[in-house]
């Protein structure tokens, strides 16, 4: 029974679980902040143009109350959060991945295909490790010279 307790403790202390919990709490706090910003600042500014209380905008039909003002507040909140997440997280991460892929593409190849079986073998190999056929070794390409630092 002690091993289950130890395993559970190890699971709880994992870095990715803690990071996920922190991200969830920060996301909830950010959502509350944006909701307050929309309800207390954006929609009153929109209501000034139309001379009405935007957050109390509703109508009643056969005893049912439709709150289109609250829905529009939620819609503006969602769009605001989506824009912030896109520009603050998604776009920089995609640009980072693009730069990382560009660096990886510039690296010289370290393998080649065997002419007999088309398996990937090291450039300096004299014999294919898959089909054991003899191959001519290829000297590795020289490493590209480092660019001088920009002044």
C-alpha cells in the first residue's frame, strides 16, 4: 500500500502536472480579468454611442427573459481572450518553431541511402548494416563557417 502512496506522490510532484495546474489557475484569473474589463469598460463605452445600458439589454417573451447584452458581453470577452492568446502565445510559438525548423534544415546530412536496399546508413559506412553490401564511404561535409558577429 505504501508503494501506491509513493507513486501518487511522485505523480503529483511531476513538473508537467504542476505547470498545468499553474496554467489553469492563471487562465482562470486572466479570464476573470478580461470579463471584468469587457463588462465594466468596453460595453459601457459601446452603450454610450447608443444611449442605452448595454449590460442590462434584454427583452421578455411570454415570461422568458432573453439577455442579449450578457451574450454580447460574453462574445466580446471570448474574442478578446482569443486575440490575446493568439498574439501572446500561438504566434510567437509558431515563429519559434519555424526558426527551429530552419536551423534543422541547414544542418548537413549525417546519413545516406544504401544503393542496394535504400536503408539509411551513416555517411562514413563501408558496409550496409541492413543488407551487408559493400558501399563506398563518403567523407562528411565540412561544417559551415560561423558568421562574424554583427556590430
